[in-house]
C-alpha cells in the first residue's frame, strides 16, 4: 500500500494558496492550485505523513478519492458505489460523511450526505466481501463537495486543523491562527540573521512561528493526526518521517526575536507557549509600550497583528495607536514593516501607501496584510556581523510532552513563566548618519528641518543665558524656557530641575506624519543638547485643540513621579503621563500671594487639581483647608503633596465633588464659610460623572455668585482662567470689588503675558 500513488489536497484559507504551493515545492512535490482554498499535488502515503508534519500554512491534508459529474442523486450514488473504497477504508473504519454544495442542482446537504454514506456502505460491503460494517476502528472523515454539478470525494488525514500545533494551551484576547501567523512571517523578507520584532505579541503566536521556522521545527512534530493509526500507512512510515523531522531541527541557530506587549498576563502565556514549542531560548519577551520601541540593529523586520476593532467606533478609537507607526519606524530607518489589520483606512492614517498589500482572513474576519519594504541590505552586510546577545537562554529545558500539562490550573501552568526575570533591552539612540545613504520606508528629515533645529538651538541657549541668574537667587528650579518663540517651532519647553518637559501645540505644516515624527524627535534631541540634559530626561507630548473635555488629559501610563521644589515646598509631578504635569508654572506668583494671606484663614480651593494652592495655603498658616475636585486621583495626588511637606492633618479636608454642587450644598450649611478662596477652573469639561458640561465663559457668573455666598465679609477670592477669549461679566457680579492683577501674577519667565488672566475679588462693604 505504501507505493500507491495518491492525489492529495492541501486545504487552506483563501489567500494562502500561493504560500502553500511554495511550501509543497520546498518539500519536493509538484503542486497545482485546483480551486480557491485548495492546492492539489501527487504523492503517496509517506507524503501524507510529511505534509501533515511540515505544512505551516495549510489547514489540513486530504486524500482526493474521486472526482466526477453529479447532476443528480442517481449519478452521485452509483458512481460512489461502483468505486473500490476498500483500498482506503478498512472494514471496521468509522467514516462519518460531511458535505457542502455550491452552484449545483443538488442543494440538500442532508440528502447529499445520506446518499453518499449509503453508497459508501454498498461499496465497502461488496469489495470487503463483508455482511456488516461495525465502524469500531480508526476515524476516516469523508467529505463530499459539489461545485458546478461536479462531486469531489475526499478523506481527511489530519483531524484537528493543522493550526493546532499543540503549544498554544492558553487563550488571550483576539488570538491569531498559527497558520496565518506563519503565512505572515513567510511573506516577509525576514531571515534568521535579521532582527525580528512583534510589539503586539499577545500570547506569542507570531514570534513563536518565526522561531520555529528559524530552528526548522516541523509545526506538527508534537501532535497526532487522524491518519496516525491508519493501517495503510503503518508505524514505520510515521516513525521515519518523525525521526527525519527531529533530526532537521537546528538547535545551534542564533536569532534575535523580540516579543513585546503591555499586558503582563499575555506575556506570561507567551513565555509558557514558547517553552511548549521548544523555542524559549530564541525569543526575548518584554513588557513595554509600542511607542518606546527602539533597536540598534539595522535591516530588521517588524511583523505584527495590532489591536483592531470589528465595529467602526472601536476602530476609530485605535487611530491614535496607528498614528504611532511612523514615529516608531523613524527610529528604525532601515527596517521593513508588516502589519495585518481589518481597518481598511490604515494607509490613510499613517499617510503612507504600502509596497504590497494582500487580502487575508483571520478566522472569518477579512483583513489586509500591509507590507512596507525597507531598503535592501548591502551585499554581504550580515557576513561577519558580531551577534548581539539580546536573547537570554534562561531556560534550557525542552518543551514538556503534551500530556504532562493536562489537568494543571492556569496559575500552575503560568507559575514558572511568571517568575522569570526580564531584563529590559537598552534604548539606544539611533545614529542617523550611519544610515543616511538609504531610503527609509517613511519620509525622513529634510534640510529645512535641520535649519529649524539650528534656530531652536540658538533660541534655547539664548533663553538659558537670560534665565541663568534670577531663578537661582529666588530658589526657582522649575521654569519656562521657551514658549513658541519661533512660529514655525510651536513648542513649549519647561525645565523641571534636571528634566525637560516639551509640549507641542498643533499648527499647520507641510510635513507628512512620518517626517513630522522625525522632526519632533529632532527637536527633542536638540533641546537635550542645547540645555545640557540627557535625552532620557526629556519628555515630549502633544497638546491637541479640544472643543470640550478635561484639560488634564492622560496620554500614558508610565507612572514616573518625581519630586520638585518651589518656594521652599515640595511637589510631585508626572512628566510622562499627562499633558499637564501636576504643577502649573504660570501660577507660581499667585500661589505666593495666597501663602502671604493665608495666616489664620479658612481656605477653599475649587477645581483644585493636584492641590498646589492648598499646600501653599497650609504652609502660610491657614487654620483649615478644603480641597475640591471631581477626580479622586487628583485629590489623592493633592493629599500626597501635603504629606510630602509635613502639612497633612484632619484640618485639611478633601472633597470629591463637582465644584458647583459643592457650593450649592455649602450655601445651605452655615458652618461652611471661608476667608480665602481660589477658583481656577478649566475652560471646558464634560466629565462622565456630571450631567452638565462646564463652560467657564457661560458659568463663571453662577460660580462666583455662589462663592460670594460662602465668603466671610472680609474674605478674598482669586479667580483665574486660561481661556484666551474670556470676557468677564463683572457687571453681573456687583457684590464684588474686582481688580485684574494678571500683570502681577504672570511670572517673568513667561514670554506670553496672556498665559492666564487673574482677578482679586473682595465683597463690597454693605
């Protein structure tokens, strides 16, 4: 039987036929695409074993037994009955029949399956010379497929789909099929000598498939198939093909594969899966955000399956993530990028057309595989290049046999993997001069950008010289250095002691998204050099125009808090996660005024943010302070600021509330009266915790009217706003004597004297 010639079919997902064909050629066969999703080739029973073990992108291997016209049930039944199926199906075989039909006269699947089953029984009874078929033996799944009135009868040799390699025991969110992951790797220019990075690795499927390719591990080496016990094949053929597969594994290959993700639980699963697949020594797993991805090796491949929502609203929410691709690739100018997503506007978002694109299916979800090919490495580039030891061989053990993991809990299965130490890869600075002779995938810097960098350098150095003396004399360590001084460079640069905080303000320009990302990186390094600060201590953010919403926008989650000093006090700031850092430098002088007047006073801080005014008031001798903000996170931050200065105690109250709601309650409570009040509201706010939106222009009269009702007769209110178009309606606030003191409250390091407007308000004597 082993010499019998067979017609075999490698079934696969639509779009993968060419890759399956290429795999079969590499195995020594002569394939032909018979129809979408099917690649036929001639072979024998040994070919059944080899292709089941080695095909990475096919779903299953079928034996095509018959193909014939079937315009009616009689033709279907009689043709099958007349064929000798005993050479394929033993007398005791289990042979369930499944079917499908398309563009054919026979449309009833149940009837087609019944007719096929009955005909098979008749054939087997006749050719086996049997009287009964007990179906107690091995499984032979039969499929009858009708297309254009032509029937094809196949027998499945695989069983569970070939994407089930045996190593992926745990499921994370939105998993990608192993066969699709292998196809993605196959469609790249990656070779084991190149760096391979997946920044959204999830449970590790794509990097694991790449490592298995690099080590020449047969994807089916650790699993069984329907045909594993078939008598036609026999134990010796299976043993021979499995032994050949084991002997072909290259355990000495050195690869640089980095798998990153922000979710530690997914990474724990990925490490566990890599161990089961036998490739744990080849993959470096690291928890890190996509935007921080860097690498000092050239001509690598970034291959990934980033998050993508199936609904339009979910997809739109992912646009900020997709917009980071040009910035990341700017740091990898010689690399190639390969991204699969169902979001069809991906190219528009990143402002770059792919070199190639291919329609693929992730399950039933139609996706596009975008391929951005980077520059070709010079001839001999990888010859003699010293290997970077980026891959730790922390675990030398091979994958456990599949049966040994059964019955273990999730915690037990993840336990060992979760305890592994992970040493972060350094974040090298790319030397663009070394790669200036190549054309990167995404547009890079132009001469005009470098000219602007020189102007920026000159301006920063001039400002630093100008601000060299007076801040030191006054004990000021946090100050503004640059504030959109040059219109073409719309940045704001603040110094927080030994760190620099840069904010970009939107302004029309002609740069593409990728070139603009490179421009921002250039301005960041320029600021670091001009102000003599390590680039790691420079934090760059973008402030976009917003019609509504909380001004204290969160943009990261690195949680890098640091302590800075101002006016002899200490404050926690976060330079990495928020557009606003936690300490508004433009109110430095206003805070000092509050401290001077706080002795023996009852102090109220509305829209308190991180409570810096409360700290100053407490330090100035306020007998009690009340700090009001809707955000519990910011109130906790405010409490930490007070504790940091040894000023905490029961006399300092923190209230999580909308400020107007707080005032409405305070008006009805005679015990809630204050001598000193600070009102520094956002321009707009539409918090989900309140029914009404806040608009400072529309509601400042209502707010200050309520403040006047909780203010003691000789009390003082400091009201401030950053809304540039603000028009105070003082005539409607006749209960106050109001004096604008903006020229006194804007510090001298602020070039923009209209950064805020501030009024000192006191009740008119009766």
